[in-house]
């Protein structure tokens, strides 16, 4: 997955904790968020550097911008990053609850990083289709069942058809 596709996919699924995210999607979005953070920070520094204000006005404006920047940061970066981490954990066939391992100081972050670096499971897993395998994305992809399940389904289908035919003969064909 390329840079633009990864960012578009992440922000399209901004509130979705379900599904999977590939390693490439995750790391491209992390790069985008890092570059955007640097650009926003440099822009704010340049804005306040050229502003001709007293120190009191500058401090008051910085506090106001800091509050707005914090809210914007939460909406534009923290929420999508959290949902992306959960979907990335799903790709490795782990529950999104593993995200909370970061509450363990230092070691938790290292463990989460190892999980995020691991290759995702190939094919479908319990959290959805493989984001890197187009064949698993088909909505009507055939499901493979064991032969005994298929035989049982065929027997049930034959019995249901016979029951429908009997009902039709009794109630519909002989109706006046």
C-alpha cells in the first residue's frame, strides 16, 4: 500500500476499531503524522515569531492556540492513531485490548512495538480479510467447510425441499 492510499484508508476508517491494517498502512500513516506534526509546529513557531505583540499578549495567544491545537491534535492524530493501532493488532490476530499494555512503563511500549512490527497473518483471520490479499476481499468469497458439514447441509437441504414439495401438493396444487 502506498503513502496516499494508506493515509486515505486510515482517515476513511477514522472511528473504526474493526478490521485489519497492514504494516505498510500503519507505518505510512505514522510517517504522515510525524511530518504533519513537524510542519504544524514550525508554522506556529513562525507565526508567533513574526507577530509583533507584547509578552503578555503573546502568552495569552499562545495559551489560546495551545488549547485549540490540543483539540485539533486529538481529532486529527490521536484518535486515528489509536484506531489504526487496534486494527494493526487485529492484523497480527491479537485483540485490540493489547493496546493497554502500554500502561506498563517502558516494557509495555516495547512489547506493543514488537507486535506492531510483526507480519500480519496471511488470509482471513478472526478480525477480517487480509488487507494485502485481494482474493480475500471478495464479499462472496467461497467458504471452505469440512466434507461432513457439507454432507449434513446437503441432507438438510434435501429434507427441506421435500417438505416444501409436500406442502405445495397438499395446500396449493389441490386448492380450488
